[in-house]
C-alpha cells in the first residue's frame, strides 16, 4: 500500500522539478535543508514548575486585555424634600387601649407548644368530658359559642351535631371532638386555668333566684300558657347560667317549684338533653321547658321588664291555642304553645307537599 501511494505521488514531484527547470528556477537540495537545520539555534528547555505557580503568577497591567467598553460614569444623586409624615394616633394612644382582651383566644396564647405536638394528637378524654368542658367554658362567659367555633377551626354544623350527642364515644369521629381536645389540652399544658364565675354573697344569690313573690294564672294546675319557643327558652337558660353566683343545681331546684305536685328538681341530664335540641318545638314536653318558662316569666314581672317582640308575636299567634301537627288542625290545645303532645317531626300533609317550620313554631305547606 505504501509503494502504491508513493508511486502516485512521484508524478507530482516530477512535474514540479520539470516546471522549475523550464523557468530556470534552482531548487534547494536536500543537503541545503540539512545544513539549515544544523545551524538553527536550539530551543531552550521549559522550566520545571507547578500548576499553582502558573495560576498564581503575577501579571503586568499591560498583559491584561483592555475592556471593549468605556467605564460608566457615576450618577449624580438626586435629592428632593419630602412632605412631613403625619403622626400616627395609635402611637400616642395610652397603654391601656392596647392591652389584650383575654387569653381565651388561640392566637393570643404563647407558641411554646406546636400544633403537631404528640400530646395534642392523642385524646385521653372521652366525648362527654369534652362536651362538659365546652359547656363550662361557654357558661363561664370566658368565650362565646361563635368565638369558640372560630378558634378551634370548625363550622357551626359540626359543633352543633357534636354537642347534641350524648355518650362517651358518641361523636368520636367528629372534628369538633379532636379540635376541642387539642384546645383544652394546650391550655392545660400552658397552665391556663378555666375562668371561674365571680362569687356573690348568699343574699345576692337568694335575691336573684327568688321569684316566690310573683303568682301566675294557672300555676296551681300547671296550665300557665307558654308564649315562648323552645329555642328562646334555651337561649335564656344559657344566658342565665352565666350570671355570677348561679349554678346549674340551684337553677334546677328553682324551676322545680313551678310544678304544683311538689316533684323533685329535674336531673342535670334532662337539662342537658333539652339544651342539645334545636327547633322551635324541639323539647316542648320537657319539664325543663315548662318550668323554665314559668321561672323566667316570674323574673320578668318581678324586675318590671317589658315583653319582648317575640313574646308579643307569640301571644298573637297562639292566643287561640296550638293545633297539634300530628293529629291535624282540629285538635287544639289551650292557649299558648302545646306542652302535652310531643313534636316528633311527623305532620299531616298531601302527597308531594313540603313542610316548613318558622321561628314561631308554625308549619307552612308548599
């Protein structure tokens, strides 16, 4: 292969030599090239050095590449006079106006315990114990229901369904149970004790609960007309139990005096079941409903307070008695809301009709 390549190159070399002879050009001989190589100066050897010496070698300013742009001139500072800032009135406010209202709210509690703390994730109390703590918190006046719901991060529907249940394990899958447990457990770990009612003297407590000086028509036969809904009585009970010096046991003893048969005071469970219901007629046959109405009506007369707008409207609606929804409009009770026949939620209506109950307990069909 090498011989063939050399033979192919020979015509080219021959042609160059012939062309030089034709033009009387003298080509250098091989000896001439050898003599020139021998007389050439030898290349100095490279100095032994390291890579760090090469990288760290100082460079002269002339060896650096010149910039292809001109240096930027500094910008002259622009100054102007700003209008004076008006003083903030909050900065001059007295210290008392900036004081926290209470340590009841979660965002005002110290953040020493993170929300993902293991002690807040594993409930060690049952549902009834959590419901009891919630009721004590609300009844103490330390926090309202709406504030508590917002604080623990649940909605009113979840809260209402949990509070209406009864039993140590009823409501264990409800979000209110877990969030309320974490709320109370965190307060306990932080050393925040539940708010207690202000103590009052025995004379003040007796004056607040004593309504024996007022007599109502029909009280001897337990036929006092009721002109309040069950929801309104529940609202009054909840508000009254928050009063200083008022206990649940004392309240139950007083409403037991509304019955002429000298019965014992209702048990706390009866009160709890009544308060857990919702609806204008829900709980109308409960002893707590009738006894509480008589007690609050006597208190209103004793204190000389006027009738509320709801009370006056109820008197107008139920002046002729209450029609029993279960047995048809032909069956009417005495004056006032019916307290003898329980409202079970069943009504007489035509097929396809829809029934709605308003805040006065009236039924409408559409």
